[in-house]
């Protein structure tokens, strides 16, 4: 699997992880800031949460790591949590905005 195919698989895995308080996946919510694929299929994900006091802060990053590790060929996964820049609803995709009634 090449880098772009692996990145597509990572996005699919991310779309299977939901914030338990919001019925939209973390990718469409805009919580994923960056996905990098390094040599030998090491995956780095930079993400945020809807707020620093998010009750799911302890579970969402771990669930993301577990889902990405399940992808065949992935060697290692690193998930980094940041709050810079702070999350805003402007980061949501149009799909998420429609789902949540923002459009």
C-alpha cells in the first residue's frame, strides 16, 4: 500500500470514531489537524478536542490510535493532542454542519 492509499485508510478509520456527546465522527467534526505518514508506515496524527475539559479526553485519542493500528500494514501510530489553535465550529466539514443543523 502506498502513502496516499494508507492515508485514505487512516481517514476511513478516523471516520469510525465518534465523540460520544456529538453524533458526528471526529474527522468531520474537524478534530483532526494533521495526518502524516512516515517511512515504513508509521502514522502520526495531530488532533484536538472540542474543549480542553472534554469528558472524552481520556478515551478519544486512545480509540483513534487503536482504530488506526488495526489497518493492515501500519507499523506504529502516534497521536498528539493539541489545543493550539483552539477548536471552533468553523473547523467542521459541511457534512457535520448539516448533520448538526448549522446550515
